[in-house]
């Protein structure tokens, strides 16, 4: 009988140890499951923040591009106006055609040549010794 009691006690102890280990395994599984859920929540939160940041950056980039486009357009319009004003001012001053300009330039240079040759002949006469009234 002692042996039977000892055997029953040993089986009971082994059974309790097995059940205890099973509880430990269940606790570990439960802890791992909770940790996995927390990691998943963290990843989802990070994904949401990243998405929000990307949207904000996209909006800011779009605004900056629109501003640059507006400034470029304004600059182009200003340059166009200034160029137009310059061209209109220049065309008013130079209403002559190239042919007219050439003719005027040619006649002007002929006049200058005539005046120059006239002055040279006058200078030559001035350089000649004047005859003295006494004769030679």
C-alpha cells in the first residue's frame, strides 16, 4: 500500500507540473500576442503620421510651385511690357527705312567731302604768298 500511495503521489505531482508548464506556455503566448498587437498599433500609428506628413509636404510643395509660377508670370509680363515700350520708343525715333538712312548718309558724306575739299582749297590759297603791291 505504501508503494501505491507513493505512486499516486508521484503521478499527482507530475500531473501538477505538467499543468503548471501548460499555464506558463499559455502566459507566454498571451504575452507574445499582446506584444504583437502593440507593435501592430505602433506601425499603424507611424503609417498614419507618415501619410499626414506626406500630405502636408505635398500641399506645401504645390503652394510653393504656384507661387513660383505666379512670380515667373509677373516677371515675364513686366519684361514684355518693358521690351514693348523700348521697341515703341525706338521705332518712333527711327521711323526711317534702311534705304532712306543710306541715302541720307550718302548725301551727308558727299556734303562733308565737298566742304572738306573747299576748305582745303581755301587753305592752299591762304598758304600762297600774297603778291606784294610793289611788284616783284
